[in-house]
C-alpha cells in the first residue's frame, strides 16, 4: 500500500506542476497536495515545503512539465525513506 500512496502523491504533485496554474508558488502548492494525500492515508507529511527538496526534485519537476511523472515517484520514495530514517535517528 505504501508504494501505491507514494505513486498517487507523486502523480498529483507532477500534474499540478504540469498544469502550472499560478504565476508563482506552484511547487509549494504541489508539495502541499502531496503531503495532504499522504496524510489522508495516514502517512506523515514527508515533502518539505521550504526550502525546495533536493534528491533530484528539480530534475523530476522538469520531467513533470513534459508529462512524465515517473521521476517524481523515484524522488518521493527517496524523500520518504530519508524522512523515516531521520525520525528513527531522533529516537
């Protein structure tokens, strides 16, 4: 189920970036969408809003603008793993 939720988060994020409805703030809005979906399925909000995430995020966004959302899935899996690892380091 985790893989499916991360894919939906990535798809929604990439589609928001692709349609680019605002002059500014599309990336932050897309990250809010992704985190909202994650929380709907009882996952933590794992995509930070600011600063923009690293881990290939910018390159995945460029691909999303071309209609290819699969790189965003890869980035979101990486971001989720990092988020969980950081949580376990704190405890």
